C-alpha cells in the first residue's frame, strides 16, 4: 500500500509539472520503492507499450498523411487536410509538444537508469528488457529526427534533471543520429545472442525489430545525412540477418490481414489492440452503415448487410486508386473496398469509373464483427518482412548493386498465380529508375501502414517534390515541421525550423 501511495503522489506531482514545462513529463517510474524488484521492472515494461499505443495514431499520421496516398473523395468531412495539402505554417504547426514523444522518452530514460540495478532471477530476462528499451528509445528519436530534424537530446532520467535548467536547445541532426545509432548498438549488445520474442509475442520489441530499425536508420543516415556507402553496407548487413530469426514473407498477401492472421511469420513488431482494452484508429477510414449499405462493391455485390459504425475522414487519392487498378494484384482488394452507386447491371466495375465511384473503405485493419458490432482490434505492424526486403533493395541500389531480386520477390507474392515474369518482372536499370521502382512497390505494398512519407523522404527531396502535388521546388523546407509558438514559449532555447517565418 505504501508503494502505491508514493506512486500516486509522484504521478500527481509530475502531472502538474508537465503542464508547465515543455520538456517535463508525467513519470510513473520515479517514485521511491518502485524499482525494488523485477516485478516492478516488468510492470514498467508493460507501461512502455501502453505509452507506445497511445502514440500510434500520431506515428501513423507522421509517416503517411503528408504523402500522396490520401486526399481523395470522402463521404464525410475530411480530416487533416492541412497535412495532406502541406498547408503548414508556424501558426498552424501540427503535433504541438513534439507529438508527446518526449514523454515516452522520459519513461524510457527512467527505465534504462533503474533496471540495470535490479536483481533478476534470470539475468538474461533483464538483458532482453534492456534490449527492448534501447530499441524503443532509438525508434522515438528516429521519428523525432525525421519529423523536425534538429531536436533536443534528453537522456537523463526525469528525476535527475534540474528544474531550473530544464530547457535544452535543438541538437544537430548528426548528433541526434549519433544517439540513435548508439541506442541501436546498446540494444543489440543487450540482446546478445537472444533472438527470441518476449513471451513469444511480436507485441514486444525484439532483436529482429532492432535490426529492421537499424537497416532503416542507416539508409537514412547514408542518404539524407550523406553518410555514404559505409552506412548503406551497415544497413544491408543488418537486414540480411533478420531471416534467420524465424521471420519470412507470407506466401499470400491476403494472409497478413484480419485478427485471425496476426500470428503470421511476416510481422516483426506490432502495436497491439484488443477488445475492451483499446481499439485502433482505422475506423476513421471506413464509414457508417447508413452511407455504405445503399452502395455496391466493385464486384457488383450489394453492401446492404455490411456492419459498420465508423467514419470516413480519409479517402484514397485518385493517384492511389489508379496505382492499384489491377485485378491481378492482390493488394488492390486487400487494401480497399471500392464503393459504387450501382451494380453496373450485376457486372460491377473491374476498373475505376469516376462518375459511379462513391468512395472507399480501408480494408487492411477492418476488425471483426461480433454480433451487431464491428470491433477494431487489429494489431498494427510497425515492421514486417516485406519492409525488410524492400529496404534491402534500397541498400543494394545505393551500393550500385542490382535490387531486382527483392522487387520481384514482392511483386511475385502480390500477383500470386497471376504472376507473369514477362509482364510483371522488373529488370535492373539506372539508380534513379531503380529508386522509382522501389518507391512504387513500397507505395502499393504499405498503403495505410505509415510508411509512404518516410519512403519519399529517404529517397531524396526531389522524389518528394515530384510526387506530392501540393509541394513545389522551393518548398523543401516544408519537409521538416515547424516548432509551434507554444513550444517556443515553453522552451526559450529553441530556435525555429529554418524556412518558417510568420
């Protein structure tokens, strides 16, 4: 009981601090006595993943909403149009408070400070927990780096920070990248030879997840931060190891989606959702039965019995519709249910027909119907093996090697029995053409998975500008977000992201 009282006092006091200081945060892990034993550490670990789940929608928006996937027809009022249309200024700066990612980092800092001092019955379990925590902190800092570029570096536990000196300036991108790489190295050291999944579950970070992140990070470092071939080789080496950890490409693309398929061999790390615990945010990409039931799908089938009580705030862009307009590609139907206003005399619409098109339902994370209710309890993959394969293609291309094997592995899976190498196979070309082919494949493969904006950024500014209709040459500064006026006011040492002026 005493520990619980101390714990609650700490939460209340630090909650008040969070309202006053930009870089402070509630910390459930700093109360005296909380770190006495491994039970407390494991409880704290569970909290780290609850925190991550609370950030899942922001992580998705950051990685996808500024890309070319969305912005099309909706049958309810659209959301986040400023992000979709790159209408971003200091006064409209999105994700105030660093998208709350520093509160996640504060908890990890506390965890990493305290857990090494706890005696575990099995020391290897403690090492696994530390490997997870270092991997998660690297992931958060990588997201901050990709979003804002220069950001403050805070590695000290909250309880050790001097309240009178809490403001910190933005560190250079190279310094932030150094922290990310160091955490990745620490994660791999902690995992050592343990390539297992904690509690045999992909909802916990793992050595495979750290290696996937490493491949991702080192490609960014090599391309965006000009690290060059050494970084690309590090990425390739890391990505090559993952297949030996029981991770592989599922044979059929359809076998990845649906609550019953979540224990597949392809998912590496997922954010977990369960009924009566938390539902995911993808109901905003569906709609309501009153709107959907009168329509027909593209096979000409009535939607009258479709059970749904969501919203339709995001519509696939016409570019996305046309990119997936191929009946032989499994990703078309797996990604969206296209809705039409009539059944075309029972024939449906095998190809996109604008004047009859009503809108779409995002299909990858559509949950399950239980009784008269649809429950959105799909897990959301942060990394899966198709991602690893196409990151490998990027690394090979940047090293001047042939990436066609990896591109064709993904295409062959997408087309299945319809795959015809004469029609669908990709042949090695120039580095620029290879980049476009990889980007195109990743576009189709990861719709709705929070990848597209990062893919374009990783490829290079010119690919972003040519792909996003709302950006033009001269808008490159918009690739990083501005600091909000509120954030600037709370931390006097912050300087505005270059290019943004009122």
